[in-house]
């Protein structure tokens, strides 16, 4: 990612002669060649996505009759919100630019005041997500994530299945302190997988891809959803979901511990079974990888002993995770713990400010997250979400559905709607509040509803090649073809649903969630 500030590289141009200087080049010298014109970098708007995104909002605002129980302000904001979400999916402009444009329209039309429009920019959860990008950069910059993954390969990598388990459980280990599944995929696991695959002649975009690379890519992708679901701080969308739940009135006490306890059994069962199931569903041609441990040992040898910055990273992450776990009892907010951790990394030179500035995705996320979360919060404040939930609740009650049946219908709908989304966080911002309100209207226990929707958000990240950042990273490696991505994504979605419904409901009953 490029730095937000530009820097000059290379040699400086020769100094210009002083005014009044008589120095001139010899007459035999050719006149200097004028520099070529600088090409202007222009990224024009995508016209068709722009028309579609704007049309959706205009149709809702001016052609769809406003419900009697919804205020004009709420209806107008809903129209702008729909255009915002459509633009996040269709990308007529970069997502941050589109979100800012829609926020500007909300202010110009007096749908929202300036303070209401920008209220979510002080949201603690959004800043926690932004800081998590910096933590992820620390793992990659210091090489700590790479070291942890190679240690597991060295210990478990003698067979292809063992290699898969080693990579999977190394991600489980680092995920609570590296809250970006995309950064884990692109910065740590894909480079290791490609190195291992190429070392045995498994080439991307070639029949040899099935030798090793295709299986490892799919195994890591399918396991990543459960790794992210296991810990509250393992993925940005987890923290966002619980913050939106608070806006709807669902408070999860002792969030980190409650989240982990409820997720632990179904997530661990899925993590134990996923590589094995994929081993038979999408089998690698190479069953044994006797050279993988030696490759990992060589990489570790090249890295040398654990360096000072890695020790600082380990200590800082242990401190941050400890405060995330116990912060509520100590009166320390999660974002404050993250700020403390980032301050330590900056103070001790593990990260510098240019590292933070160059994380453009973090700043982009700050903009569009804040816009989406702010609009969703205002829709709740204006009573729109309550109206939607009551309508859906009345509809479900007309079928005389029990709350477990309504729970199943709503969870399945929330999951498979993700085929229309290219981002887990965009999906959460667009639909989480409304679906949670529908659960509550149908009589589903409050905390169970909030947690189940959040766990679900992680599990649909492997449905397609565009369903999440990590899915795009792994697909981009070229080891798995598009038909296989959709087929395996759907089958593993059903597999995870069976595990989380059967094991999850049994476990949640024991924990007293219903």
C-alpha cells in the first residue's frame, strides 16, 4: 500500500544557474530535451454502477409509497442508505469516496444534521477496527506471524493433512491479536502456502495445482471463518456487530469472555473437522509432504533467533489481549487497550508513523464504516428499524412459527443473502441491525440472536471468491478455479451450518443462552 504522503526518490535535478550568470553551455552542445509530459492519473466514475446506485435511492424516495408509520426523515434516510449500500457493492467510486458522497447528500438534503452525520466518527469500535490494521502490520513487519506459522509447519507438516492442521491452528493462535482475516491471509498464510506448493512443483493455473496448492488454499480459507468466529477480536466485523446490537438494545456483558465461551465448542469442532472433510471432498494428489518440515526449518534458520521487535510485539499483544479479556472488570475499554498497545509499538520503534499512514485500507475503513454505522444508528433512532422488525415479526407470527423455527429462517436468510455482497463488514453494516430486530420481534432470546448473527457473518466469508477480503486473496493465487470455489463454498457452508446448529444449540443451552 502506498503512503498517503509522496516522497521523492532518486537523484535531485541539477541546480538552476543564478540570475545574471553568464555561464552557458558550449555552442556545440545540443539543446536540452524537454521532459516528457506528466501523465495525469485519472480514475473516472463507473457510469452504469453509478446510475444503478442512485436510481435505487430515487425510486424508493419518490416512487415507493411511504408507510404511514414511518416519518419522512426516516424514509428519506432509508433511501440514501440503500444508495450507499448499493454503491458499496457495485463500486461506482472507491468505497470511502462513495460513502463520503452519500453522507454529503444526507447533509445537503437536511436529512441529517452535520453533528448527527459525523457522530459515528467517534465510535470506539470503529477506532478499534482501525487500530487492528496497525497491529496486523506489526505482525507482518516484524515477521512474527511468519515465524509462528513456520513453527507449526515444522512440527506437523510431514503429511499434507498434518500440514493443513499446522497452518490452521497457527492461525487460531495469532487471530485474537491480529484482527484482520485479510491481513492474515495475504501477509502470512498465502506466501507460506505458495512457497510450499511451488517447492513440490504445484503450479497455479496448471493441472499440477491439485498436487498440493489447491487443497491448502481451500483448507485455509474454509478454516479462517471458524478462526475468526472463535474470538471477538479475531475479525473487525465481530466488534462492529456487537456495537450495532447495543444500538438495538441488546447488551452482551463481559463481551470477550461471553463471545469465546459461546463460540468455543462449535468453532473448535469445525476447525478439527474442516481440513479432514476437505481432504476427502477436494483431495490433494500429494498425500505426504516429507520435505515441508525441512523447508520450514530452513525458513526459520534464515529468519534467525527471535528479534527484539518480535519480543516487543509478543509482549504488547499479550497485554492487549489480557486487557480485552479483563478490561470490563478493570474499567478499561477495549479501544483504550488497543490505543495503549499501539502507543507502545510506536514508542519502541516497532512501528513508525509512516507505517500507520501507509495503511490506506485502515483510513478508508474509518470513512465508510463510520458512514454506514452512523446511518444505521440514525435509522434506529428514527424508529425505522423498529417498524421493519414489527412488520417482519407480524409476518412470521402469521405462520404460527415458534421462535426456533423463526430463528432458523432468519439465520439462513441472513447467510445466503451474502451472495449479493462483496464484503462481510458491508453486509453487517447494511443488514445486521434489521435482522437482529427481526429476531427480537419473533421472540428469539436477545443475546443468542446477537451472537448467532455475528458468528454467521464469519462463516459466509468463504462462500465465493468475492465474499470477503481473504477469499479474494486466496482466489487471486490462481490455484482454485471458479466452479470449484462456488461448489466447495456451498458444500462447506452446509457443513458449517450442521455443526453450528447441532453442536452450537446444544452448547448454548448448557450455557443458558436460551
